[in-house]
């Protein structure tokens, strides 16, 4: 007499996989590898490594790293995200402190470095979006004045 066949549950399959009795279901190793790489990217970025260097290390496009970091940041509670922003702002301040005296003294490379840091700070604080919104309001006001609507 044969034993009745039962359909294995997901828990059964997972247990067999973890015990090494069954190969991993399709897609599981890829998902685990992707999650591991995303976590590594976040860890590297927190350590101050550039997105380009992270992308090169993980052999992905920099946009992929930006997407991973954006998604990870969105998943972090607001307080922790604010802490990360403050950490990044502190790093930017340290860079400017090192470059600023030379930039003021006329060193073109130091001045360019300061400008890049200032651009990054503006993006981080979303200052450019506020500036754009202000320009749109001014443009709308000018349109109304020119068209006699104001």
C-alpha cells in the first residue's frame, strides 16, 4: 500500500531548503543576493563611500545604487532619515572647511570643489525645488501684469 501524497506547504519547502534537503526554489538565491547587495550599498554609503565607487564595487549602474538608496531611505523611520541627512551635512561641512580658505585665496580647484559641495547641499536640503517654485510664482505674476490681469 502506498502512502498518500500530500502537497507540501511553503513551510515544508522552506524547512527542507534550510536543512539542505532540497534545492532552493527558483528566484530565492537571486532575491537574497539582491537584498544583500542593497544592504551592502547602504552600509557603504553610510561609511561615506561615493555612489560611483559603490556601483563599481557591486558591478551595477550608479542609477541602480541611487534607486536602492532612495528606497532604503524611504523605508527608514523619519527620525533616522533626519539623522542620516545631518550626518551627510556634517560631512559636507567638513569638506567645505578644508577647501574654503584655499578657494577664497584664489585656488580655482578648491573653489570648484566648494561649489560642488554647495550644489550637493542644495539637493540634499531640496533648496533648488523651493527656488524653482518661487520662479514659477514670479513668472505667473509677470504674466498677469503683462496681460493686464493683475
